[in-house]
């Protein structure tokens, strides 16, 4: 099933990046669905970037979204800065997830 996903990159520290994939509220109701979205994002990455952390954000940044990530550290980091993400540039991707 094709799904609209908005993506952006956040910098955790020098040389570390996290891909944030934002979906409509309710589109990633659980970790299983979020993992499907993470997998769909990674399929589209060049091989040298496939190891990047990916976090799925269910909802808008200013609404205290639920986040599911490829690691607990990535989840915590994105959750802590979620209010700032409203100002980031997002790119639309249509993913099969």
C-alpha cells in the first residue's frame, strides 16, 4: 500500500545523522507498522547510507508525536527536539509500506 511520508535529516552530532519520517497521525499506530516504514525508507537509500538511524514520527512535531526508531537513542533524541522539527525542510516520498 502506497503511503505519503515526509522525510528530513537531523544532525545528532558531528558526522551523525538521523532520518526522520513523518506520517499522518495514526498511520504508525505501533512499532510493527513503524518498522515497515523504516524498512521502506532504507530500501530507497544508497548503500553507503543504509546504516543511518531512522525514526518514524506519527503526527505533527508541535503535537507531541509518538516516535518509533531504529534505536532507543534515536527515538529519545528526536522526541527531545520534536518541537524544533516544524522549522525543518521536509521532502515528500511515496513509499510502499
